[in-house]
C-alpha cells in the first residue's frame, strides 16, 4: 500500500551530483548560514525549500569539512573564489567574444 505524501514519508527521488571547488562550497555554506532565507524573494515554495536542502547537504553530506571552516578559511576561500572566477570570466571573454 502506497502512503500519501502528506504523512511525511520520504520518497526516493532522483538526485544529481555537483562538483564544486572547496572554496566555492565554503563561501556558499557561509552565505547560506548567514542569510535569513525567509527574506530571500521567491515566486514558489520550492524556491524557498531548495536553498535549505542545499544547506543541509553542505552541512551533512559532503566529502570535505565545509561546515567546520574557520573564519580564516572562509576569508581565504572568498579571496580564492574571486580570483578563480575572475580568471574564468577572462578566459570565457576570449573564447566567446561578443
């Protein structure tokens, strides 16, 4: 007998794997932890749930200690992330002008 969704039974849903640089994961986790997600504008309840799910995965289900990053590691990650992405944008501009 299949139970209705309203009973809070977790169903097996399709998943995806996303590879991030550790610096990006640290910055993203820090931002999600420090942002009041109730103040982020959404158009649909799923848009509110998705960042919470991402935060949970970054906290409990990653292969690196993202949640335990120190303030110094967060600051370094912010610097590294900006440099990496600046270089990526520069490369993209050369490879795909216009």
